[in-house]
């Protein structure tokens, strides 16, 4: 008989300490499809993201990845460590893009906890502020930002009901 072990469910407010550094575990290679679809979904009409012929004539010599995709991707990489138990994002500040991202780059990230404080208006959450750095496969920093968020306190997380598999619901072999 199997022994059930709980999986990672993320940090709650009480788990954060100023100065902690989280090296987020997943890298992600940016595909040309990611860049084109994201650019089109957001109605960004800049040809440097979608027109290879045009982009080849720029100083970059090739298509640039939409910078808001970079922000979204690197933010997503932080969720496992920082915001798995978020109630709400309060904002992104000081977003900087010191180097370009190109199709085919693989991005990694890390976040440092800058501030941890109780919420003045919501006793079930606390405020956490992190500084995040995203970098490519060569270690070149491509994005930095700070993010403030409301994180649930221990004992205040909404329930996450997960159904059990029914023994009679197995497909035939």
C-alpha cells in the first residue's frame, strides 16, 4: 500500500525572511512562437518583434523578444517560491531591461526578499516585497524588477479541494 506524501504547496507569509534568496528552479527557452503569439495577443504592432526582414535591418540584426513577455515569463518563474499562495499582486516597480532577449535564449531567475510586513487592513495576509533578477544562458542580466504582493498567512489559505480517483472510473485495458 502506498504512503501518501504531501507535495509542495508554496510558502505562506510566515515563511518569508528579509534577505532570503530563492534561485527559481526552472529555466525556459523562448521560442519564436512564444514571441510572435504574445506580441499578437497583446496587439503590439512593433515590427521588430514579428517581422524578421525588418528586424534584420536593425542594430539587433534579428527579432527582439517582446519585453512584456520577458516580464511575464520571469514573473511566472517566481511563482513556485514567491507567490504560490498569493492573494493579490500589488504591483511591479523599477522594471529595468538592461540587455535584449532573443528567440532561442533560455531565461533563469532569482528573487531576494526585501520586505515582510503585516497588512494594515487584512489580518489574513501579509505584504511581501521581492527583487527579482532574470538572466539568460550566459548569465547576462536581461530584466530586474521589484514586486509587492499579498501572501496568505498560515491557517488562512482557501481550501484546494482535489477529487479522489474513483475505482470504477478507470478506462478499460
